């Protein structure tokens, strides 16, 4: 019997043409904005308007009223808008339309946003005068002047470009943190984790460091670890500033060293996530402002190859630069390096500013939220090595429940092809995983769970010790250890096992 | 040796990759008229709703097939000649095989309703259905979905996401209560109504009306109610897609008849997945399993047969999972099957969004059902396989939880209530 005509005539190019957004009659789209949402968006608009007016013309710029009616109004309006948006919906995963969105799926809006954010970083790093940074001793103008009252209150100094950056950064984490907590209000792991990154940003990375400035102490962000904050253990800071600042300076130095020492211990118990998605400032921004863009990370094998080379290269480079600076300092007594000075400057420019800032954050809307964390951060590389070979953390999969839909892989900000493991019922032990837990949240079948309890044998079938696992990995070095193509592992296959 | 696999769904694709692991040398060709590469059909809804792009629903990188020397052919098979071991291709030409696996899946049921072939009437099973939905939704101001199973609620959610109002016609007295026990079924029914879908219980479809242009204009229920609609989703289950083999030497019943090694009556021809019906001795009730994981497990057995090895399919302890709107559902073992002497323990949270059910006999637990709580598959499976008594399962209930960290845990509370109930 022949197949029906409509079957035989089906020849759609799903790869090339694909499926866009469904086109429904205009009448079908009924839901508009509520009155409260309109008020919230009006606040955002007025805040922006006030900001523009203050930047260009003075107006009430530099006063508390100016700050409250610009950045303040903007933040409160945005928080209110996010809160209202999610309040009335049923708790659950809300990803409708993400891949039809110009902003969230690399359309023209994403390019505008990406270029805008990149531009802001370029101005901050290299052209702060256009943001109103004064010449030494002068008064700030422009955008920087808007946050001046807060700077004077916090630090006792006029605002600088870096104070402005801190306000915007912390503000973004709070505004988008509220969005994150409302979006995932059915998932307490996400709520607690988001509250944690917001807390560490506000207290450890913003309030306490500004207090240090106020009391004329060396600047330090207490959630910053060498080598992410590379200079914390470079001679200029460690030997220069910290040791110069008496007992308190020694405390700061001990704190910086303690974080480095604590890294393997905490990673053994909790995995890389204790830092990357609970404490770190870069992670904090990625998990809040970056959350809408997490689906843009590349899952290709090529991206994985580049990632492994690039992130470990940065780690080697930072180790070499750090060692060079200390040797140089011991030999010549120069805190900033005599022959190693150019290395220090080169690292600060290319890795510290261009990679982690301009590319890492500016490109959120184009490359996803964790570009820096995945390809560049040397601290993530160290944490990753510990996690991969010596940690109780792994993502476990729930037997045979996976039906390969791919939500987990799509929404993995680190570009891990989670599904490739889940569909085989294998544990996921990957150095790049930051433990954000979104894969487990978006899974419609309850297949994934982040767990700390694993013994080593439980993490790796057939590799009894970290050393053998490490040697295994080295052996497979020329070829990526991509999960084997066959979609079933013998050891977890009831059909084959019982035969 | 040339092995040809008809169909690139989960069964065909799994069999092809598994066969390559078992036999490094044979030539493998996988044919599909539906898509160039294997993709995950359960993800159809996520493509439509914009959660994922089509490309992201493909479980393997495109290079996988060439890397494993699996030749892909985009075509429909129009005839199988088992005597000369030859397939006819729709685009012209023939293809010879030495061994054949038929993995053609299933089709949405149509029960002979008047108007069931009008424009705007469709099921939701494969990529052509998704394309059809994109075409049909353009003029849809109102949709009716006939049949309240897992696919029905997915289709409702999809239409809802783009603003098309949906009315459900469900023959049963409560949503999916041929599978879900009453309280769980009531829970889902309540959520369906909360989501704003019309839900007409104990109501069937009588007729689909033509709007005069060959498109659907309205439906009439078996209670003679007329509902205007421009789109009708037929989601009253699926049946094996056996049209291709009906007039060949291959035996069919409801599906393609196979033995426990997934061999058909014709030498060197195998069938597996949604299209296969396993002939059982004894009670005469053949085994027709049409879920994702059984397709995958059957594929591995069929691959062994294709490689010339012996293997017997063991369906194991039944399990499944689903998501009804935002409510997750896990089931293990025998639930709602009215086993003689079975007893049930049921706990439901006052919020009506979480429940745990244990089905047991005098000496052992035989089934577990959860709503809004994730349970560990391998642990539940082991309890049932090892015939653990109720007391043992209650004592260890908390270990089965698979919810994300910091989520509220209900097992201790439920177990305490259960213990009190049986004491």
C-alpha cells in the first residue's frame, strides 16, 4: 500500500529554512500590560531621561535628589517591572519565545546591546574623561558626577570612573538578581544561590572595599582570589601595599593567601560552584545580568577544544608572569618589575581589561554570559582541575528518564553538552561546570541533580583514584573525550544487563 | 554486509550507533523522509514555543554519522520486496539490503470521524506535524484538542504560548484517568483549568465541519454541542505506522509482529520501537510499547540481531515521566492497574502540587507514583525488582528524593503519615 500523498510530498528543509515564530492572528494576542507594569516602566523611562538630563546639562546632577531620580528610579522601576512580570504567572520554567527574540537570540537588538555594553567598557577603561572623570584634583562631571554624593559618603573622596563602575555593577546584580529569584521562585537552590552572589557583591566586593578606601587602607575585594585578581599576590600589592600597611595590611595579605589555600579544600567538598556561582563577582554578574543570554554559549566540539587550550594557557601565563614579577622583585627590588614590567602591563591590558571586561561582559548578548569564565579565567582553570580530578561534586542523572530533548545543553552557560551524558545515564564530571544548577531546573523529566556526596569510584567508572583519572585524561589528550556516540552505556542498561 | 534502517527516530538512530559499536565493518544506511538528521521528537514543543532552535534538538553533532560511517538518505521508502531484499525509493531507484530494521514509528489515531482529513486537522508526532501546525496556526482564532493524553496537553501548551485559546475534549471523567489514579488526575485537571484551557470531560468528537473551503470551521461533540474552531488537534493516542509493510510478506497485527529478539517472520528483517508488536505466548496480549526509552532499549536488542548476535528483549520494570504544564510526574512499576489485592497509600500536599503514592501487596511494593516530586529511577526500580516490603520502602523513602538541593522535602512527612495509616 503506498504511503499517503501528503507524506510523500513532505520535503521541508528543516536545517536551512527552519521553524520561526508561529504566526497567529492578531486577535489571538490579548495580553497587554497591567497598570502597575505601566507605572514600573514609566519609572524606568523617567530614570533614563533624568540620567540623560543630568549627564548633559547638570540639572540636579551631583545631588542626592539627582542620584535618586536617575539611577535610583531606574533600578527601582526595573526591579518592580521584573517582580510584576513573574508574580502573576504559575511558578515554573518560562522560556517561551527566547529563540524568536532579537535581543536574546543574536538578532539586531543583541548587536546593539553588545556594542553598547562593549562601548561602555572601552570608555571606562581607556576614555574615562568622556564619562566625566576629572583630571587629578578636579571635580567629576557627566555620568560620574551622578554617583558623586554616594562616593563622598562611602569613601570620603569624589567619585571616579571605578566608583561609578562599582555602583552600576552592584546595581545590575541586584536588579537582575530580583529577576532571577522571581523567575526561579519554584527552585530554592536558584533563589539561595542568587541571594548569595548578591550578598558577596554588595558586602565583600563593594561595601568593604569602599570602606578600605575611606580608612586609607590598600584596596581589596574580599571575594577576589588570585589569580582572578592577579595583582593581589603580585609584588606591587602583596609586598608593596599590604606589607606597607601594618598589621591590617598583613591581615589583608593573609586573607588573600587564605583564599588561595582554601580553594582546593572547598572545591573538594562542594565543587567549583562554591566560588564560581555562589561567591565570585564575575560569576555574580553572569548569573544575573547574564542569565537572559545563557543559551548563546556554543556547544560545539570545536568550542570545547578552544576552551581547553585557551583557559589553561591563561593559567600558565599568569603563573609565569607572577613568578617573573617575584624573581624580578627579589633581584632588582622593583615592585612593578624592571624586565618583567612589560609582562605585567601586557597581562593587565589583554587579559584583565580586554578579555575579562570588554569581551567577557560586553559580548554577553552575542557569545553568552560566561565567555570569560569559560575561556579565560585562570581561577576557574584551577578550580576546574580540582573539580575534574579531586572533588565530591558531580551532576548525577536519573536512570533512564532522559528523552534527549536538549533543554539542559541549550541552557548550559558553560557550553557543556549535558544531554550527551544524561541520555546515557552517566554522571557529569566536567572541569568547566560552575554548578549553577540550571540544567536540573529546566529538565522536564527530573533527570539531573547536583550532588556533593560522591566517592571517587562513584564519579568515574573504572578509575579508582584521582591519579588514574588524571592519567586517563592525559592519555586521551590528542582526542577530546567526547562521550562515545553510541547512546547507551552497558553498565547502565537494564535491557542488556539482564539478558 | 549492508544493513538498512528505515526511520531515524530514537529507535533507528540508537540501533545504527549501537550496531557500529558491535560491527566495525558492515555498511549501514539510515533512511528518513522526515529529517536529514536524527532529532528528539519530544522536543517538538520546545521548537514551537521558542525554548530551543531545531538544531539544538539534535542529540548528536552532525559529524557523528559520518564519523561512524553511517550513510544517511533523505527519502521515503515506497515498497519493500523481501524476496529480492530490495527497497523502492520515492525519489526513484532501489536499494538492496542484507539485513533490514523497520523503525517507522507511529501515527496519530484517527477514528473515522467525519471531516478528519480536512485542512487544519492534525496530530502532533513528527516534524511534518510541526510544519503543519505552523501553517494551521496562522488562521487559528480558536482550537479544539481531542483526547487528553500527554501529547494533548503538550499541544495545548504550545497553542496557549502563542495566544490561541484551547478547548479540550476528553472522553474520560477526569484527565488521563486511564493512566493516572483519581487524585493525581484531578490535580492535573485542576491545573488545566487554571491555565485557562476549556476542559470538557466525558465528551467525545462526533464530527468536524467544513467551513466551505476544505478547512475546518467547527466541531460537533457527541453531546451535539458545536464549537467554532479553525484548528483541531487529534491526540487520542498513536498506532504503529505499518502502512509500508501491510502488503508485504511481513506479518502485521496492530503493529509489525516480532519475537522477543525483535525478528519479524521474514528472515533478516527486524522491527523495533513504536511500530513493533511483540508476540507473547500465554495470555495472548501482545506487547506494544510506545515510549521513548522502550524504543531505545528495543533498538539495542535489534542492533545485536542485525550484527548476527543473539539477544532477548527484557522490558524490565516499567517507568515513565512527563510534565503537565509546570507539574512534573514520575511513575515506577504498576500503578492504577487494579492488581488483585493491591493497596494504595496516597499523600498530597495541601497546595495540591505535590503528591506521593505507593502501591503495594501484602509482602511487597509494586508501584510508585509522584507528582511535583522527583524520585530516583534506579532506587525505585531496585525496590520493586527486589520485592521490598512496604515497611522497608517507607523507612528508606527519603533516599529516593531527586529534587534539587534546598527544595522542600516531603518524604519524611509522607512516610510518617503512611506508617500511621497502615499501623
